[in-house]
C-alpha cells in the first residue's frame, strides 16, 4: 500500500504540472509577446536603486525588475504586447539583526512616479525585442 501511495503522488504532481503548462500556453495563444530590458533615468541620470514596474490594469498584467547601479533592468519573463504604466518603487529594506534600525529606502524620482495610481508615464511593448529608455521628468 505504501508503494502505491508513493507512486500516486509523483503522477498527480506531474499531471498537475502539465495541466498548468497547457493552461499557460492556451492563455497566451494568439497574443504577441516581447522581451523587455532597458534603462531608467531621472532628468537624464540613472536611477540606481529600486524596482521598475510595468502595469496594465485592463489586462491584469504586471511585471517587475530590479534596477542595477547603472539604472539598467531586464524583465525575466515574456511580456504581452501593449501599453503599460511605468512606476518605480524602492527596494525592500535589508534584513538586519534584532535591535538594529534599517534606513528607509528613498528614490530620487518624484512620488508621482512611485505608484501605479498616480504615474502618467507609459511605455509601449511590441512583439520581439524591446530596449526601453524610461526617463522620469521633474
């Protein structure tokens, strides 16, 4: 009996995994996708910390990528083509030992561009490779 339970679990797991893959493929069927990378700047200077977010509320899609020291980012998964709101949020504070206070993360860009509800910055993602330069004004 133990042996049949042991074999039952992997088969169920593999079946569920295959069902999930098929569901994702069917859900993306007919939609153009692209790869997205680029650079985030504020007044022409790189935004060196935080996470850049692309958000399409009408599609229910969102993507996030960490900024490096040069302001560069790469979204690791394919992005469905379309128009996305862009905003940047601070990186989560680092974990410190008990009793130590972490510094509040800050960004060099205006607060307007730190929230999906207030940003007016958008980008257009097209099928294929997208190399974006996202500059936030004052």
